[in-house]
């Protein structure tokens, strides 16, 4: 009832005022111009700064840097014109607190126990006042953030150990803001390194020597695996908010360049891959690929992949639906081909030939196929509600060479035929995973495996978000549903093979007993469980050899 009253008040008229009590100390507050002035929401300068940090770290990815919404709803105080989504004032402090603490069935994770109570309380007020302006962040700011910790000349010229770097795993410890490097042969933890906040993905240099992490806070951390203990050799902040980086992999350009994709600011930055020195910044704001082609300011860079056949990266611009093919032969003036496709591009990966790139336009329920060497759109395929493939995965059976995507919005795996012949670039098979509802985030197989692994991370049902389904790649029948092993709990997320293709590493996070569980891919039995106080909410795992060579 109380919130309905607020709703009525909120719809009447609202004025946002920034009351300055003292010089330099301002109070951001909201007062309602109607007779009943409910307790004004107040946020001090200090709290505005802290709230912005938290927002960019944890919320911007889903709700947009300007809080206009993206895969998640807008978070503006007042419902935007024509939107069916209430403003945050309509929810009020209690309502927002409930959302932040418990998450939502639509995929927002719960933050209770991850954010402090104090931060949650601050965010309930921060979200009820107007978002602050996003400050400038370009070449100067990136250069000012650049920290070359170990100059190239001071680094070893060959490995200082005889471990098998090809089978190293980088494992993201998301909420700890750390990355663990594990020897995949011996399963020893070699290092747990402080990186950016809520690291999102890792990529490896074309030689496999360096591991790069990108945090949601836009911080890139470069890790050298030649040293006895993996070491951070350089860091730089490419923006306020990011999800992706990638390296140059074309012959002659190995370990030369790295590209950073910004959620905020909307830009790509090209850096020296040996030192992380910034070389150029190109804004990605631009006209939409479809509809009335309006100009879109906040055009965030989602997935990025590197071609092995051409000196280019494929950078996917979410809100415009433009696929950018960035030629890095002149990194200070990159030649960019923009291919209009479908809005809300998200994640994707290569087909088995490494020539075609398939990417989910997940909020448009489509998969876009790009012919990279010829820089052209091949097809846009409707697959289902919110496809979410990660990088997708490739399998082969009587139906042909198939690229697979799971879906966030429904229980469906779609198999797209990628080899020439009848049915190429169409969905030739659809199967269901266990139980009901969507929530799958990642799929994974390996050229040497007969199995396809699927998680269900964002399904609200704990019986489903804690298991992984394993399908037979020949029959596409469900072969096993593997529950979290004894002593492990939380959500299963992201599978990664070892170099040999006979082990599958699965993260269990957001529970009380996080773990990395290693399965024998043949027997589907648990081979080893890696746990410890350093295993804090593990998410993505990246095997050096498979990541370097795009094996999935
Ligand atoms: Fe991700 C990949 C964006 C939430 C774990 N995620 C990606 C990519 C993008 C993206 C654009 C592709 C990068 C590439 O290939 O270059 N992810 C986003 C979001 O915007 C979103 C929805 C909300 C957010 O705030 O970030 C989001 N992602 C999540 C999670 O909640 C996950 C499960 C855990 C976490 O890190 O918070 C998560 N995303 C991952 C992982 C990958 C990924 C592990 C890499 C998959 C791969 O195998 O390449």
C-alpha cells in the first residue's frame, strides 16, 4: 500500500535538487513538489562517489552506464516516457533493498552477503537520485592510469621453470577481484593475483606466454607465465566499465597488440600487448544497424574475437548492432569496417573453420553470422529467447559441423549447421536440457570429446542452477545430469577443457562452498575438487592452449 502511495506521489511531479549545505559539500536529494514531502532521499558527495564506484563495478553491465537499461531494466528515479518499467522512486528504499539483496528470477544475481549491508543501504538511496554525469575518459586518462611494473627488458627471455604452460588455467575469482593461475597438470595453485574488480574474462597472448584479465572496472592486468611464480608485469585502466579484451593473433602480429572494449565509455582502445601502453582510442557511438538508424551515444563493446586468418579483431557493438572489423596493421589509425546486423550484440565465437563468426544478438533473440575474410554479413538466424552461447562450441555428427548456443530465456539448445550444403546457416536441431526454464549461460565441447556440456547458471531453481547437463554429441541425447558433488554448493557456471581434451573444469559459485570441480570427460566422474579460502566465487576458467588457439 505504502509503495502505491509513493507511486501516486512519484507520478505527480518531482523536482531534483542538489542542496549545497556547505561549500564543496552538496546534498543530492529528491523533494516532491506536492504537499506531502516524504523523507527526501539524501546522498552526500562522498556517498555519490562511492555509489558511482559500486554502480560501475556491479550494476552498469546489466543496467547501462547511464542507468538507461540494457539486458536489465533502467534504474532512473522516474519512469521514462512510454516505459513499462517503474522508476526507482516507485520502489522506494525498501523495495530496492529487496531487489538488491535477493536478485530476481529474470537473472539479476542476489547481492546479499556479497555487498556489505552498508553498501546495499547506500545503493538504495543512490538509485533514487539522478545518475551523475559520466566523466571524460580518453587517451590521456588511459595513459595516466598506465603502470609498466616490469619493463620488457627486465623479463625472462625463456621460461624460468619446466612446467607445461600450455596447460595452465587462469581462473577468475570474481568477487575477490583476483585471478588464480593453476598448473593444469599438477593442479597446484601457482599464484592468486589482485586484478581489476569483478574480473570478467581472460584472454591469452598468441604465444600463450601472457594472460590478460579485464575487470568490470575496466582494469586490464597482464600476467607473465615465464616467471617461476606467475607475475603481474603491467596494468592499465581502459575505461570505467568493460567486459572484453583480445590480442592480435595473425601471423607476424603475435603478442603485438591488444584491444580493449569499453562498456563505458563506449570505445575501443588499442594498446601495445607487450607493455599495455595505449596507442589509440576510437569511440563506438554511432547509428543503429536497423530501424530508423538513430544515433546511439551509449554503444557498448560486447564480445571481441581475434582472427587467425586476417590481421583483424571483430568487435561487437551492443546497442547499435554494428559488427566492427578492426584492421590493426596501423594501430594508431585502425581501418574499421562496420557491418550492420541486429541490435544488442552480446557474446559469440568462431565456427570450426575459424572463418565465420557467430554472435548472439541476445535481446533480439537472434544469432548473427559474419564471414570475416570477406567482411560481410552472411545471415541473421532467429533461434529462441535470449541466446547466450559464451563463445559457443563446435561439434560434428551426421547432421554436419554444428555450432551450438544455449538460451537464457528458455530451455533450448540450438544447433546451427556451419558447413556448406543443404541447411547451412540454419538451425538443424533443437533439444531441451533437464527440467524447465532457461538460465543457461555456457556450452562447451572439444574436438577430442564426444560430449557437450551445458550449465543453467541463471535458472532460479537451485535444482537446476547447480547441475550441468552432458549430451552425447552424436545422438544429441541427454547422457547425464551431474549435481554439485558432496561438499560443494552454489551455481554451476562455465566449463573449460584442459589441453588434452579429457578433463572438464566447472566452477561452482554464489554458494557457501565454492569450488572448481574437475570431471573426467570420458567417465563423467569427479576427478578432483579444488577448494580453499582462495577459491572465492570462481567464474570463468581459461586454459592457455585452448584460449590461445580458440579451441571450443
Ligand atoms: Fe558475462 C563473457 C557481458 C554477466 C561470466 N560476458 C561475456 C561477454 C560479454 C559479457 C560481452 C563476451 C566477452 C568476449 O567473449 O569477448 N556478462 C556480460 C554482461 O553485460 C552481464 C550480462 C552483466 C554484467 O554485469 O556483466 C554479464 N557474465 C555475467 C555473469 O553474471 C557471469 C556469469 C559471472 C560474472 O562474471 O559476473 C559472467 N561472461 C562470463 C564469462 C564469460 C563471459 C565466464 C567468458 C565466456 C567465455 O568462455 O569466453
